[in-house]
């Protein structure tokens, strides 16, 4: 059956701005940048994981009608499409500080969680991205953790 995920699509509103953010600020590298005539195929990957790529795709034809593409673009800007990516790091606090120095705006500062330490940001278009330093060993999630995540 399947052996891995190689490309995951992330809707963006402007591919050059996406490059500036994902490559210039987050440290991804361009994997492919091809003008197909009807669309620009633009993928980026982390240097440490070049086989897993993000397709930075502007919603529109031929995949979507103009009407549906406009709806998707609206949902992206509202942050309504869920998490675009969860990026792992060995040191969440240091990654947070490095990215803040590069001008990245965070929606959550590094916070200790049962599964590790993580923080959150949104890309320039509204996509949610989490950065996680995974805990070592088995993870135990308590009812109190669940209640906190649910805002109780």
C-alpha cells in the first residue's frame, strides 16, 4: 500500500510572498518552481526532510472553479482551514526566538504541554502552523489537560 506522504498542499494567496515567508523566514528550501502555463507548481521542503514537500498553491483553476476558489481564499484568510503543518524542532524556545528575530508573528508563545513544548503562528495568509518540541518517552494526557484544551 502507501509508503509515505510526499507532498501536502498549503493554500496561499501569493506565491512570491509565500516564498519570502516559508523560505526566507522559516528556513525551507525550494524543491521545484515550474511554470506549467495554467499554474505555477511551487514546492518547498525542509533541508532536513527534502522528500516531504509543501505545495504552495494559489486556489484557482484548473483544480477549482473561480467561485469555489474565492470561497477557499476567504476561508484561508479567516484561518478556517485548520492546521497547515506541525513542524518539529529540538528546541522550541530557541526556534521561537530565532523566528521572532526574523519578524515572524506568533499567536502562542512556547508552552509546556504533556506531549512536549509547542508554540503557534499563522503564515501571511492565515494558515495555522504549530512548532513542537516532542517530549521524550511515553506521553500521559490527563483529564485536566483535555479540559484545558477545551477551554473549560
